C-alpha cells in the first residue's frame, strides 16, 4: 500500500515561504565560532555577537536545488519467494 501524501499541494507553498522567511529573518543560533565563520564564507549573514546566522533566500534555494532527488516509489511490488 502506498502512503497518502502528507500535504495537499495547496499547503506546500505557504510552508516553503515560511521556511524561507524564517531562515532569512530569524536564522539559526550557532554557538560555534568556527562554524559561524564557515557559514559566513558560504554566504550567510552572521552576527558573531548574538551567535546567529541568517541565510539569504537565494542561498537556501541554491542549496535545495543541489540536493539529490529520490526516485518515486514504484507502484509495482514484487513479493519475495
């Protein structure tokens, strides 16, 4: 049996927009100076005093585009034996 989709197509766009906005405006707390420096070198906006890294939308989109896409599950199953 194939799993039902967890989100309707209409639900996905607002979710994606919220993730982009959060990463861009709020960012993440990172208490490691070396990692903050590496994130800054990759294009994140870093505030060392607050130990926060924010990620421009373009940087996040570029990262997401670089991720491998899984193969869709096959609708045909072969039973063992």
